[in-house]
C-alpha cells in the first residue's frame, strides 16, 4: 500500500452556534502511535481500524481493534491504545454538542463499547470521504461537518453490531452452520429461503428474524452480499475470467442482474472494480 501522510482536522467552534452535534476533530493515521489519556478525552471519541490491528485499554478491558471494528468512548473515559500489528492504520472522530447524548440514546448506541461490521458496509470508507469533502469545500462554520457526523452515527447504528451484545453472540452461534453452508453453496442459483431455513430446521419467518437481529439483513440479502463478495475475489484473482463467467460462478443466471446488483452494493461496475484493483 502506498504511504499516505496523516490527515487531521480540528474544528473551531463558534460561540453562537447551537448545532445538535459539534465536530471537534477527525483524522486519519497511517501509522497510529501509542496514545495514553489518564483523564480521557473531553468529548465523545470514536476510533476505528482500517488495516492492521491495535489494542485499546479502558475500564479494566483489553479490546483488539481489527479491520472492520471500532470503539466509541464516553467523554473523560481513561484509556490508552497501541499497535498490535503495525502499521496500524486508523480513522478517528471526536464530537460533542448538547444533543449528542440524546441522539446516541435514540439510536440505541452504547458508548464505551466495541462495534464491528461486514466488509461491505459503508463505514469503512465514510470518514475518508468526510475528510475529502472537507478538503474540497470551505466549511467555515462547520455546518457540513456537523451533518456528516450525524450521518456517520446513523450509519454506525444501522451497520455496526455491538460486540458485547450477548443476544447477537447467541444468534451468531445458532447461524454458524448455515453461514458455513452458504459459503460452499453460493454458486447454486436455485437456492431460496426454504433451502436456507431447511439447513437449520427452522421456519423461514424465524430465520428471517434471526438474520435481521444479527446482521440487519434478511437471509437472502445476506446471501446476495456473500455472492458479491465472492465475485470480487474472483474479479481480482482470476483476471482471465469474463464478468459473465464470474456471474454464473457466484449464482446469478443473468449477467445484467449481476452487474446491476454489484453496482448497487459497490457503487462501481464489476469491470470498474477490476480495473481499480
């Protein structure tokens, strides 16, 4: 990966502003240094891993932050973190505002908790896009940044799963045999909800409920995302395979349906994805 310089933005807060969420800072660290804050940070603090791994210590807990995970900390929570497998690349966001706490409560989000998400979720790219937008616009009153912060929290509440949610952990255990079965049968275009529920011996309605609670996706939507993920692996590792051949290998009968689904989930066509990677 090409070396990228650290990026950091600190937002000046105007005294007259009454924004629901005020963004304090955001940034990117391509080689996260060791940080220790015995008194915590003065606002809410979000940190996520984009590659590598880090260790975060707080409240007598030691959490591993791998790619696709992050932690939201309450203001003034003593903590420290360091790289576990350098270079540890991170994004961070710090925010406050009078409405930040009720907004988090309304969204059902728990600070001082570890969140994780699927690789297809937009969370992996959002903070980078926010940095790019700020560089491209002169947002002297931080209004756009405040909107971006709120949008980020909405997205985190939708796609982020609480690692310490025991109900979700139990659901994942129940679904594990089916998830493994999906991983070896994604190429079969005839599989439907009945086939998925039959693998666990449960009703389609119950299976749908389990998936929605665990992944915020229906079973079939999860299966389609798995197919798209497998197609990405093939697009990169098998450059001689045509898009049509790959679409058939991952369970799509119609190549135009595959391209449309791929573009909807990835914002690029399969050919564009292949060129980018």
